[in-house]
C-alpha cells in the first residue's frame, strides 16, 4: 500500500517481528510463539478490520 513502518523490531532474531505503522501494529511470529502469547485472546474485544477494506 506504499506505507513504511515507523519502527521495526525483531528482524535480527526473526522469531517475533513487530511493524509499527502508527495507526496499527503488525505482529509476525513463529507458530509456537503465537500459541504461547495468545494475542488473539488479549485483543479479543477489539474491532476486527479486514485489510482489504483499508
């Protein structure tokens, strides 16, 4: 979409990468870390947005 993140963390380790775009954050991580941290539960009451609608 032509946007660059304001901040990137975790590229060197590659286990959990965070891309901060200011208005939203993208988390990319290994399946076992995703299961362990269970961010879906943490944000379960947040409004879901389809990226195609942005």
